């Protein structure tokens, strides 16, 4: 994209108020959970109490007979078609049914569903359904699941390994043998949940002709349409997804969940609209979360600090179904392989089924897990080399306008600056290594850094596209109809800023429309921090086309040449005349009402110039890359084992920050989610049972737990991005766990390799090392 | 189920309501009065998304039974504006970008109103403690605390849409 002069920007680069802010502070925003239809019924799902069992029989007669019950469904009432977010990649990855027919694979698996007049009746009816199960041996440990003789969870997947790949280049064994320093460790990243504040909901309604409308809280309406139509035996034209404002995405709303087709089937059967709203306990148990990953990593370097070898063997516990595990493993690997320029790289990854609840996408998508192992080991490597760890990172990190060993075209890159600014802002040289002690509390400061795709991510199927249509209305206001989704991260405000800057229309005359899949131009969806970049580029293209049509219309109405037209505010000027000759509203109205009139509009469809990663990990899957670092300052209480993050500095290269306050919000929010994962959050799953499925016992950080977070934007200008922007939403959570873990090491000299950094784990580690430093 | 007839003032308007014994205040405002600003999220009074003011006190309306509130006065987010003008706390949340997805925002705003009503000069530590019953998953609380500070500084609100970078 060609760029205008940044010094002349009036709207881009400014922290304008969020365009959705007024409705949100007044309670006017109607989320999916707030919306209802006349005659709407309540749907509820019966879930398996066993981690692995054959369904012998289901007796629904008592539930059917209960007054107020309108429909009862079991797997027998479904088509038996399986679905899976990555089923387009391989049929084996489509392994889930809306309601399981033959067997259940985790405690919480969907078995039957009811629709009733009210919630109480629906819950009563669920209790009246009698299911006879034949319990099967279950396996909860992914290593045990791979052993010969382990229970087979999915027919045809012997050994329970559903996905396996090997990435790499060069000669890792040779490089390790020749290395001056080798560090190695085994790491475990624990399961954590996005905990969006709005629980999942689905509202389904069929019209008389048999067309389905879903009022959905989704990050990817067009993907939901595809998956839903597939599993219902329809085509996309038979389904309309009405996009509702969303109470938190974080990746958890990328894929279709079983409740979507279940609501649709209940609505079909009853002829009435049906809403299923998950309880908080169901949200924890039956929606997706971050994969637990076991990692064994080895790094090698020469004495001068040159990293020469990267070796990773990892095993993901997918849980009962695969969902996006194969993508998560690949994305996590690729990011770790390319955070530094290392000539010899080897990754072996396996994804195993177990009878645990099943994981999938969550902000960062594999990158946070692998980064945890990687950046903790890099700190150890620096120590063994006797090189300042920040300098070691800079020495080996990516540089602008280079190509990585895996074919990634690194354009803008301020990796060095995110580390240097963070060093300064975190007071690194005053705090790090000083082990300042206050009673039983010891202070430490740790760092970690990351790379993340910042210009789209061609990882889901073959598309990374976004569409936009702009229409100028009679009064000169502009409707921006974009497939790019607002999931809370501020995309709609950025889209409005792009249009305002390009068209010269004021923000309050721009209206964002994210209506439904009939009207929105196609878009792959909001994931992989691609919204501002890809959808933003589509919006920019549409704005440019609109401007061209507008100027043609001005020329027609004012009988002048295009090169003589200039627009300031809403006034139209012609060269050589000092007074405005018309206003934009006059031109817009004139375009519609003159004989032979025309629509002033423009379209944009953007697909970045990228390719999918190949089977060895090679390929430029993003048009730009985003870089970040975090510096976590902790106090470790060596008597109680409590780790308190007392301050965090987050620095991110985001390209041009179109809305700096919005970018800061991403850094601050991502960092606190990361701190939660590092310290307090954990899904306690024992023998397949989730033991803490409520807000009070899960461990989301509150305002009291949260430290001051200093968000610092390191700007670059990315030539492929809209006004130079890159993505930022994911990179802000990626390095947090490693930064906190490294800070704990700095404080007390114990290197924790399993998350979270709970008091028990800290005390055990201190005990194992003898007296603390 | 047995119902009780109670009087409730909501946002200055008097209502006589027949409520079931197990009906929560959140159910009443959302389903009987169609005030959907307050949100259901945790269902156990832990996250604050449902926070309303009852006789001036912030309460988690998902664990308060409406039948216990005969004669009470309730304020919801919809009742905060006076004469079409935003409450200073609402202004400050907008100005400070103290929101992202916005789902916790109505409850967060109501809690901040209560905190500042009771102690306009509360320290940041006191505000953090009192806000710890309201969970936000998007913001890291940084800009929410900025919003509280803006109110404390007597900020009069943002006029129009000019940039503030």
C-alpha cells in the first residue's frame, strides 16, 4: 500500500474514543446473551458423567412427557456428520458430533438435549433422561495414551496420536556436537481457560422456507456458517449468521461448538426459536482452552553467543477431540523456530488424544506455550555463555528486511528496540541480579521476547482474506460494511479511523455495520491478530475506491477536472476558486437524486501475498511480523512460596499504532492474562474431571492481583500494512510466562519448568535446591 | 411456585412486581423490566458483571433475591444518566478507554460509582481492593483505574470527538 505523509494524518495515530464506547458505558450494547425472539425456547444439554464410555441406550420418555418440554434430541436424531475446525485440512481432524451417538470421550461430552418453555423445565427434563453407559478404560496422560495397549479413544487412531509432524532444516545433531554451550530442559505448560466474561450462547431460528438464522457471538461468522451448514446437511446459502456483539473472544469463539448445531436442530424440531446459554460451569468444562504441552527443548550456541541449534520435541494433550490442536502445534513451533536466526532446527511434534476435556485456540495459539520453554532456556543459555541475556537476544534476533531460515520475509522489525526500551523502562540495570531482599521477600526482574505473525496468518485452510463495502449515504455519512469483526479489541474504531483519514469524513459520520453473513462481505474472521491488518487493508482499499467514485461524481456535478478537486472537511473546492463550490452532503444527495444517478461506494477485498507453511515448516505465512518483549518484576516470598508480580513493562513493535490507546489496552490486557497463566490460573483436571469450574476457584486476576503495567509502543512502519500498521493482540500474552519465570529465577535462583508458579511449586523447588540464595 | 407482590423503585420509577421466591434481582431487571445492561456471567456473585446499586450500595444482583427487596430503591446502568448527560464515571470510562469487549463495563461502572460516592478520594490501593469483586478479562484494569483517577481529578468529560493523543 502506498502511504500518505504521516505528518498530515488527522485521525490515524490518535487515541480517538472507541466508536462502540458510548453504547458500552451506557449498557445499550445488545450482546448475543441480551437478545431474544418472541416464542423463544430454552435449550439445555445433557453431558456425559464418564470420561470414556459406550452409550448403550437412552430413554427420553420421561423427559418427553414432562409438561413444557417441546423437544428432546439424541445423537440418533442427528445426521451423524462429524465436524472439526480443521476438517478441511484432513478428514481425520473432523472428529466431533453435535451429540455423540455411540460413545462419550470426556466428562462433559454432549449426549442429549432438550428444548423447553423455560430454563427450570429444561433442567428438570435433562435430569429425566436416562442413559445407560458401559464404562470403558480411560487414559488421561498423553504419554500413556501413546503406549501400546492404551484405550483407543477414536476408532482408526491407534496409539491415539492424531497429528504428527517434523519441521526443520540443517544438521541439529552436528551443531549440538560442535556447540560450545548446550542447555536443555523439560517443560510443561498447563491448561488455562480464556474465561470470556460472556458465556457461549447460540440462538437459532428457521424461517418457513427452511432457512436458518443463527444469532451468534462468534469471531468467525463465515467459518461458523460453513461448519454449521456442513453438519446440518445444508449449503452456506441456507444459513445466515447474524453477528452479535461479543463479550470477549480470545480465540475461544473461533470455532463452532456443539451448542450451535444443537440449538439449530432443537429449533428445527420445535418450529420455534431456541436459545442455549452456557452456565459458567459449562463454559469452563465444554468450551475450548489452552493446550497443555509437554516440551523437551535443547539449545546450542558458540562461545561468541551465536545460537546454532534448536531442538524441540513436544507432545500436546488435545483431550477428547482434536479441534485446532494440529494448527496450535504448528504455529507454536514455527514461532519458536524463528524467534532467533538459528541455522539448525528440528521440531518433532505429536498430538495425542486423551479422555480429558478438549482444548483448542486461545490467544497466542501455541506460541505462549513454546515461548515459555524457549525463553526460559535462552536465559539459562546466556548465563552459561556469560553474555548479557538482552544482548544475546538482540545478537540472534531478527533484523529488518531479512529472510528467516524458514522463508519468512521480515519487513519492519524493531526487535532490538523493544528490548532496549524495555531494559530502560524496567530499570533492568538497577534491579536485575541484585536480589533485593525485604524480610522474606526477594525481588527479581526477568525478561522474555517473542515473534508473532502481524500481517495475517495463512494457517486456516487456504484463505486469509477480508472484504469490505463502503457506501456513502444521502447526507454524506458513510456506512462501513466490513467482514472484519469487533470482538472487543477495538477493530471497529480502527476501521473508522482508516475511513476517516482516507475519505476526510469525520468519525461521527462513519457507521460500522457488522450485520450478518448475507450483507457482510466475506472474511475469514478475527483471529491471529489479523483484524487490523487484513480487514484494515480491505477497508482502506474500499475507502480509496469510494473516494475515486466521489471525485468522479464531483466532476460530473460541478463540471470540473479531477485534478482540480480538493476536499477539506465536508467542503469541496475547485482550483482557482477560493470559496467552496459544494459540500459532500450536497454531492452525495445529488448523486442519488439526479437523473441517471449513481451510488457512491467502494469495495475492498484483501488477501495478503503469503503462502502456507509447508510440511517442513518453510513458508512466508504472514505479510508482516510483530515483535514484543516483557519485563516482569516479582517479589517472591521464600517462606510462603507466593510469587507477586509487582510491575510489568510490555514493549511491542506494532508498526504504526492507528489508535495508541487501543494498542496499550491490548498490551495491558494480554499481559495480565499472561500473569494469570503464570501465577494463579489452572484448570485442575484429575482423572478427566475438571475440579474447578467456577470463577471463585479458577484464579482470574482481579484489580487487587494486577500489577501496574507499563505499555510502551515501539513504532515502525510496515509497508504492507494499512497506514503502516501490524497486528498486536496476541503478541502481548506470548512472553509473559517466561518473563515471570525468569524473574523468579533472578530472585531466588530456582528455575521453574512447569506452570503455574504456584506456592507449592516454588517451595518444592526451593527445597530441592537447598537453602535459597 | 409461590409469588410475592413487592414494590421496587428502579431508576426512579415505582414498580409493583409479582416475583417468585427464587427470582434474583438480576432476573427481575433483565427479564421483567427489560433492562439488559447488567450482565449474567459467573452466577455466584464473584465477577461483578451484574452489579447494581440497591439503596446506594453496590450489590451482585445475581445472588440477591428480589422478594427480599420490598421497598428498595435500585439503580441500574440505564438509570445513571441524568437529563441525557453521562455520569462522570461513564464519561471517564469513555475518555480513558476503560473498556474493550464491554461486557463487564456496566457492572464495573456501577461499582466505581459506588466506590467514589462513598469515598471520593479513595487511594488507588483502596480502589483496587474495592474493585476486586469486578472481573475484567480484557483491560488488565489499567485504564479502568485511569478512569477512576480521571473522575477523582474532577474531569468534566470529553466534548466531541477530538483526538487526545
